[in-house]
C-alpha cells in the first residue's frame, strides 16, 4: 500500500520539518514546490539545458545539506535563490578557462531601442543570454538581473573590477549583435521609422 503524502504545498513549514528529518516525500514536495522558480534562476547563468539541470541538481543538494542553517525568520525563497546563484557561480569557477575575453565581431553597434526590446519575449532574450561566453554571461546576469555592483561581482568571481566592467560592456555588445541577427525585421522597421522622422 502506498504511503499517503501528508505534505501540502501551502504548508512550507511542515515540508521543511520533513526535509530536516530526511523524509523523501518531503524532499520531493520541496523540489516540486520550487522547481520552476529555481530552474529559471539556474537557466540565466547556464549555457545549455544540460548545464542548467546540473546546477539545479547541485543547488537542491546544497539546500538539503544546509537546511539546518536556514533562519526561519527570513523568507525561504530568498534563501533558496542565494544558494542557487552561488551554486551557479561555483559551477562557473570550476569550469572556467584561462582568460576572460572573446573577440567581438567587427560590426557597428548602436544602442537598441526600447521598441525593439519590447517586441522580444523574455524567453527569447534568455536564449540569447545563454549563448554569451560564460565570463560575459556571468557578469551580465549578476549585474543586470541580480543587481550586484562590480566590486561584488569581482569578489564573487575572483576577477578584477576592471575585468567585470569590460565583460559587461562586451556582453552588451554581443547581445546587441545577436539581437540584430536574430530579429532583423525589427531593426529594419525601426530604421525606416527613424529615417521618416529625420526626413520631417
């Protein structure tokens, strides 16, 4: 006879108690509850679905191994987010190669308009961010999405502040190039619109 699962999604405290007791049903309930949220965080820092899953699995393992240290007066979601981000950073540092620069295509880069950005879905933008070289992707995500400053990023990644700044600048250039290539029709429409304004 199957054991009835007593863990309901709206009772996080009970799920956490079960996880502390190493109850597999509680651990499964916690993963189910936060899987999509945690995966979306890991995906921003990863270059592929395979890497995302690897970081996600390692992250949940760290959650379970460190759950006794969780301060229950703080939001659990924020604590889990920190672990997932730190796991992604650990994964990057473990796999990083020597050197933090990649050649930028010699294409004229101009600032993207808000009109162009607004027509691209979050999933499409994420797919482009995932194509960035790892060093650029990490700095871009930490700075633009998670709001860290360059000093903090330098400490997290073990690089110089100047490297963080140049990687962010290069990441933005690469993204602009990729967006122009992936959505040329949006840029064509934008260019026509600008030309008409200039003619008046």
